[in-house]
C-alpha cells in the first residue's frame, strides 16, 4: 500500500460565453441611441414667438415660411402667464440657426389690403402661416415678438428710407404710393403721432435708382385726389394717377433752378406740404408782421389767405380776430399779416454808415402810406367766396401814418369793394328820401289849374277876336292852333302828375324801358 497523498491543484475557472439572448436588446439600444442622437443633431432649434392672438394658427399644422419655403412648424400654442398674449413654440428646420438673429422679424400672414397692396390671398385656401424676415445682426436670439403687420418693404430691396413731417395725415397709410413725375417709385412704410400731438412723423421708402433724385432741396407734398384750379389760362385739372385719386399719395420733385446737390442720406428729414403750390412757394426772407383793422365783415378771409400788392403776392394772413371799441361800441376785425419785402423786388444796397436795414424799410413803408397805399378787402374767388387783402395806391384818401411804437405796427385801410357799393346805394336812397315828391306833384297840379285858367282866358280872347277878324283870316287860324297846343300841354301835365303820384321813384330811375 502506498503512502502517497493526492496533491491539490488550482484549476482556472472556465469563462462563460455571452448568451445570444442579450445580443438583440443591446443592438436595439445602440441603434435607438444612435437614432436619438442623429435626430437631435438633425433637428433645428426651438424658438418662441409672442403675438397678440393665435387666430388662424394650429399646432402641428401651421408652418413658418421664408421666401415661400417651409423652415419650421408650430408645435405648441399657449397663453402667457398674464393672459395678455399668446406664445407659439416652433420647431425650426435643420441648419436654420443662422436665421435666428437679434433683428429677425416674424409675423402672421393673413389676407390683407393695405394702401395699394393686396397680400395673403393664398391663405384663404391654405390657411394662415408665419412669415419671417432674416436680420443682419451678429447676435442670435430664441425669443421673438411678432409684428402686428408685415413689413411693407423687404430688407433686401435696394433703396433708401426718408422721414416726412406733416400736421395732417390726410388719407395716408402704410402702403400709400409715392410718385416721381407721375411714376410710382416707393411707398409709405409707417407713421406715428408726435409726442406733443401737433404733427405726424411719416416714414417712406424710395426704391433705387429713383432715390438718387431725392436731394436736400427736394419738396414732398400730398398728391391725393384731384387738384382743380381756375386761372386766366382756363380750367386746369391735375392728378398723379387714377390710383392716387382712390387712395391718396405723396409726390416729390426737385426744383429745376439752383445748384445740383448730391443725393440725400438715408433718414433725411423733409416737410410734407399740403399741395404742390405750397411746396414750391418761395420761403419768406426776414418777414415783417403788421396788423390791418377792418370795420366791415371779414367773412371768407381765412388764415393763409394771400396779401397782394397790385396783384403780386407779398405775404399772407396769419391771424383773424374780433374786437369791440369800448369808446364807440363799434365792431372791429384786426387781421395780422406777414409780409416778405423781397417779394417786391426791393434790394437795399449801399447803406450809409450807421444806417441799418430796418430804418430803410420803415422809411419805405412811410413813403408808400404817404402816397396813398392802403389795405382793402377784395374777393379772391367768386365761386368759393374766399377773400384776400390787396395793397394798392388810392387817390384822395385821408392822410395817415404808421405808428412804429405799436407791436405790431398798423397799416391804414379803406372800405372794401362791397362796402363801397353799399355806401353808394345808401347815398342814393338818402337822396331819394330827400326829394320832395309830394311838393313836386302839388306844384304840377297848381300848374295844371293855372294852365286851365290860361286856356279859358285864351278861349275868351279868341271868341272876342273872332268878332273882329274873319273866320278865314290867318290870325284866326294861328289863334286856333295856339289854343290846341295849350290844351295838349295841360293834358300832358295831368298825365305826368297822375304817373308821379303812382310811381314817385321815376324821378330817380325814370320810366321802365326808357334808355338811360
């Protein structure tokens, strides 16, 4: 029997193979992870758009479009925390990160009519969508405030913006056309009321290459409707186009005279005039203010009415007021006028040492007044009843002078044409009242009685003479003719007396139908 004891040895454990049951889930997890990562990497960014209303929008259907291409989709719509607005969450398409800049704009596209523009008609069939305009900023953004209205001009359209100021908006609105020589070259993009409420700031866009014709001395004016004027050349009717008659418009033009200036910079400010005449009216140079006081009705005389000197416009009316003279209790109408001395063509040069321009102007006004220059109300248009103030030389006027210590100085006046006619009519009526018509008729009747007595005496004398002369003698025939003339004269006096008693005004006007 052997004494050997068995030895123990460590045997390495045999590795267990992975069961095939786990292969499929692992592969599925890897594929799912890869798909998820790929989807996340392939999706565009999510953004939020705040707007006033979600009318026409629907989550999962409403698209975001840029130049007609779908670049995103609305995935959710909810109210803001304060319930004052709507927040739309949108999933952008891949590779659109460069679109979401600080000055990128979004708006809801619906059917819209603005000015001469009609847009969004396609949404009547396809439904509303969200449009966008890519900005130029370098800063990115994920939250946006939607515009209330789509921009009138796309950011990539060549041209320039200008600002106009007008006390009256008229028929202007976003999209109103702008004309240059009756060619539509731009449109109104926006407007707002100034903080003081006295004027409107109007933003306009002029397309290239027509923006080069806008210079520092360009004039803009309201061109809506029809401009009708009646002058010595006849009736003139002007309009920019049929479109401007319907919706209004703005026109601009640069004066042909004067230096040629470079094109105005973007954002240059211009005044918007009411019409072309006012736009090209020469600017007043050192205007002088005066007052003229009328004692007659100033109906038809409005602020802005012209002041003329022998038909030459030299100023305008700036204020019309009323006043009662406490001493005489008479009604007065003070009218403030502003005159431009240079419109008279007066050029002062070679002033003496120590003599200023104001002294020369006062001396000129004093000389004109001393030679009979007076202010008078005249009719400016018989159809509209508008009136103007005319300065002219009038003979046989009472002496007058200008009190330069008053502010403003007062220029002398004479009654207007209508008042002068009324004065003449009143004078005629007073003369008519002064005519002793009754006395004239009584004198005529006395003359008739005397004529009848004379005729009776003559008839008696004729009878006595008939006894002395023969019936066929020339003296008898002559006496008979005289008696007939006296009878006809007496009859005419009776007819005249009867007619004057019925028509006493004939002493002034004569019988109707008679040549004057």
